[in-house]
C-alpha cells in the first residue's frame, strides 16, 4: 500500500500473509531521507543526506536503531493505566485514534478487505 502525503512524503506499508517470509514493515520516503521500520526485527533503518563542503554530492548517512521489544497491546494498556492514574493526557487522544482508524479503513478498502 502506498500512501502519499500533501508535503511530498510517501509511505509504503507492507504486510504479506501469502509470502513464505514474514514481512511487517513501513518504509517512508521524504526529501533527503528514508526510514524503514521493521516490526518483526524490531529495527529502524534510516538514511539521510549530509552536505559536505566542497564535495559535488552529499554523503549518505545510514543508521540502524534497535527498538525495545515490547508487545504493542501491552504498551498501550500500560500507557492508558498510567494516564488514568496520573490524570495526564493519553499519548494518543481520541482525534488521533480516529484518524488512525480512518487510515486503516482506507488501506483495507484499497486492498479489497
């Protein structure tokens, strides 16, 4: 699924149930940068351009970040409980949650689900 945003950013969302290899990742392309989040390997790969004074072309800088392996639902429930206990606003409010649901439904509709 390819998502294109008003600011020119493009995101490719890949999840395959028929492949012999498990794939759950999001790749985001934006001017001067690339990000790839692999939900199975729990890594984020990034590549960006770094200007080099006097050089004809910028340097490509790559980085891989390891993510603490946590089950997403466990993290969401813990954040909700913390919000209730402290009275702080939730990490994701209702408006953002609704927007995420709308995007998910759009993706589902486009893939014929």
